[in-house]
C-alpha cells in the first residue's frame, strides 16, 4: 500500500488536499480535505438582513452572482415579497446568473482543466499559423513555462491538430470570459460582486442601450461556445473515450433548479425554471421531486462543533480545530442520509430525463457525437461534456429572456422589511445546486446557513463512514505512476471544485 497526498491540488479554486491509498496501481481509499476555515456564516450574524446579498457574494469571486441570487431569493422569502418581483427584475437576475455560468464554464475548461490533457511541451516544435498558438509559443520561450509547468507527466495523447486548436483557443477564452463579465456588469454594475441583485428585484432598469450591448456580447460569446468550446470538448472526449468509464461517483444526484420563469409565492418547487430540479437516487432512470426537509449537514469528520449538525434552517457553524477524527473544514451535506453529486452532470441528467426539450436536443446530439449513453455521463469526460452542453443551453435561454425585457417598466418592488421572518433561497449555480437559509429576528440576521455545491461534492465521510462524492469517484482509479497521479487530478478537476465556496 502506498500513501500519497496531493496538497494542494492546483488549477482549482482554493485549498484542497487529496489523500490516496494506492495498491497494485489502484486507489483503494481517498480523503478530500478542505484546509481553510472561512466563517462567512458567522460574519453574517447580527447584520442588517439586506446586507446578506452583498456579503455572501464575498464567499467567492468565481460564482458570486449565484450567491447574490440565492441570497436575494432567501430575503424575498423572509420579507414575504416573493410574488411581488416585477418581470424585469426576475429576468435581469436570470441574465446576471447566466453570465456567471458562461464565464465559470469557460474558465473551468480552458484555464483550469485543459492542461490535464494538453502538454505545453508539444507546442514547442509545432509549426502553426494559428496566432493564438504563436503567442503562446512566444510566451513559453520567454519563461520557464510557468504557469503551465511544472505539471504531472503521463498520457497526454491528443494529436497535433486538436492540441493546436485547444491551445489556439486558450487566449481567446480569456476574452470570452471578459465579455461574460461585461454581461453581468451591464445590469449588475460590476463583476465580481455585482450591486444589481437586491431583495424585490434588481437596481437597474432595462433600456434599449443596455439591451443592445447585452445582445451583441452574448452573440459573440455564443459563436465561441457553439463553434469552439463544445466542439473542442467533443474532440477531447473522442481522444479520451476511456474517461467515460473513470470517476463514476455516488450514483445519487440532486438539483433544486434555477432561472425562475415566473413569479411565485410559497413553493419554489412547482415554479417553472429554465433548468429544472429533482433527485436521482441509486443510479435510477427516473427523477423524483426534492424534499427540502431531507437535507442535513453532518460534521462528524469536519472541524465543527455539534451545533453544525442537522437541517440548515437550524444548524450553526462553530469551529473546533482540534476535533478528533475530523479531517476537513467542509461539512458533509446529505439528502435522505446519502451523499449526492451536484453540478452540470446532475442537472443535465435530471433535465434530460424530465423531458426538457432544449436539454434533450443538445445533450442528445452531444452524446451521439461521442457515442455514449446517459449512464456514462457521471464520469470524468461526461462532466466536461455536460458542462459544455449546459453552457450552450444557458446561452440559448438567455437569448430568449433578453427579448422579454420591457424598457421603462419597473424592475424592483417596493417593500417594508419585517422585524422577523424565515426564508430559503434556492438556485442552480455553475458547480451545482445552491441553497441559502436565513432567520431574521429583531430586524437582524439571527442565523444564516449556506449549503454550497462544492460542499456537497468535496464533503468528507459522514457518521456511517460513507465517503463524499469526490472521494467515492476516486475509488478504483488506476494510477500509472504514484509520483505523477495525473489520473486522480483529472477525476478531481472534472468536478470543478471551488473550495472557497465549499468552506464559506
Ligand atoms: Ni466558488 Fe460556487 C458555484 C457556488 S460552488 S464557485 O458554482 O454557489 O461550489
Ligand atoms: Mg454552510
């Protein structure tokens, strides 16, 4: 038995340590540890509730708009104004969130994950007419290779043609992310940490100028995603087809859904959304409704006091750094007591099985192109494919929504903040499903709990010793060379972990 630690695992957001026991070239046991404490939930306590949508965005610079949306939905609920949000406000929130999805997805593939498959060394002797490749070559000649090296050696097996195409898109992908940030800034003032998403709706009213700017940028982004990103992933998937059989995980999936398409009072569950929610249990091919009462967080192996245990409407987050048997600052969310994977794979599977026409069409086409079935989607390559398909779908939805904005009409409801109340805000976020729970008393935040996508995926073991989704997905992975655990890194990165979010 050989024990190795990848600490920190690079090219993800934040501080994640992966410990592996390897025997006969195969992972026998895996532990995922969030190595940083943040404590934003405690920071929120005692504050003006309306500050929650500003403060919770500081959980993360990658998906702040998702926290802004979850937080404002929780506040709408606590203030009893869920059904008062004007259509403009609801649509602008969706457009801001959509912009965040795009920038996050493009970041994850080109700037974080592509180097798991693309060896910069291969670019050195390449005679290329692609200006992006030439710029990268010039850059690599003038440096020691950073930030692309050092990297694990291993099976980099893309042919010259696809390597050249992906490398050529690397710099353009930065431009596309900039444009996606601009989409958010048009209606949210700035990115990261937009100022536009507030209880009652949004601060910015749409006008012809903002709509035109938004449309033109979205069109340029669409061109890249449809013609470069998704086809690039399809080519990558053909070259690494065996990775549809690596990193399967826990076979349970949960998503609340996001991009609300109508106003609602009370139940978010029956409200129609651009991407729907649901639960898939034990690899079933049917989708159940989610039941929020079945969500718990466990802290048996997390450095938190017992008060951290239980339903997020009641739990606290109090650190206990010297706790025995604990190995992570990430809590362990469970649904019906079981670990669940969240993310584009969960969302695309749930929407495909529920008959979402857009997802059926786009995911169906992509699966045909790479020659896989739906049950191969929970895998390293399946997660990359699902993310790119979702990005394409979100853009198509956004194109419709922007046409429904009504210049001159209000985007925010007037309201009076009550002294007390409880609320929950649920949304899809780029890395999975996101929930914020708030309790207001005497005009202040009494308790605030976030259950975040990477908290689900990177969670440690629970009381019964069941591993979290990333831990489970590493089991059985073949590691050719324990000094260069490239295969394990590919498994972990396929989840697109964000540890700042996970520990919040
Ligand atoms: Ni920090 Fe996030 C997303 C949220 S998290 S990136 O997407 O919410 O896991
Ligand atoms: Mg939390």
